[in-house]
C-alpha cells in the first residue's frame, strides 16, 4: 500500500496477452489456471487472446470462458503468425490502458509451456520498479524436444555479439512483462505500421531490442518450460529458427539519443 496515493496508482492493471493458433487442447486449461493464479494474487487483470485463424476448436474453447473471467478475444481470419499476433495484442493493451506508467503487459504462449504461476514474480518485479521483466529459461528435468535443444545450443553462436551484449541473459524467451509506458515510447515512431519483421525467437530478440533502450530498469525471473502439456510435437523448426536469428544478430541495445539526453538531465 502506498499511503497518500489514489487507489488506481497502487497496483498495476495487468494485461495477459496470449497469441493462439489451433490450441484447443490447452487454451481452456491455461485460462482456468490464469484465473486461479490472478485470483490468489489479488491483482486486477484482463486477458487478451488473439485467435489467429484457428481451424480447430480454439474459438469454442474461448467462448466458454467469456463469462468467468475478464477476457477479450481478438480475431484474425487470415493468419498473421506469431509476430503479427504479438503486435496486435500489445497495441490492444496500449489502447485499453488509462495509466501506461502503472500498467503492464505480460506476453505468454497458449500451449502451456509457460505456467501462469510465473506471472506473479514478473508483476512483483514491475511493482518494485522494473520496466521490463524477462523470463529466463532454466535447465529442466522435463524432456525438451530435440529441435528446441538444437536451436538453444546454436543460438548463441548465431547471434554472436547480439547475444553477448543483450540486456538479459536469455533474449530468446518471449515470456516477459513490459511496463506499458516503455512500449508506448518504443512504438511511437511506427504510427500503426508493423514493428516486428521476423518470426519466432528472432521476433522476441527484435522486440527486446526495440523496447529495452527505453527502459530504466530491466530484471530477470527464472522460468522452467514444460513441452508435454498438450501432447503434440513442438512446432519449432530448428533450422528456420536459426536462420531467423541471423537477421537480428546485429541487434543494438543502446538507448536512443533523446532518451540518453533526458537521462543526463535527470541525473
């Protein structure tokens, strides 16, 4: 509690952003788990799901949850892929917030590889002053698909200095919390145009490269992935993923000149 401050400034409104394509096996149980975690956490939240041209029962599964949690479903009839879904979800969060300096967006997968339990430490770090909280994948006793193992093994070599100079130890993971004001600053010059040009892990690196220069504080939170939740093989293609990372290997993490000047004036 922060005495003297109006209620709306005490805790952030959390936008849980979930891109989904043919996730009928997991999207329902994921939303149930999000509801349980957020109820116990005691924070206000909205769930934003982009149903990206799913051809299975994803839409029907989402419909069952509209009345039991604060859920807003965005639809794409023509597939926009992971980067297109991420862009629309984050822009939707920015459109809906009234307090971008306070509120945060959490980006997570629909296949339950990332447990909603990890939302809590991310948001606690935001409440503690972090602008970006990055999930960092740790070694797991659970089986990891071979394409994922291969991509993880060779990604540091492909990214080179972009990996070594990244503001977090795991720039590949997309499970992050962003304070909305840093997203707003990062996207200001795009004027509604696409801000991600790559796919998969590469787009996670690209997004971090766009937003990190506007953040005053970036912290990490440990994350253990589960690849056995939905019973289907991983969709990740190691060769395609590594080729995508080649496109962002020259990613730069410097703060823009205008932000640097403001920082010097504050200091």
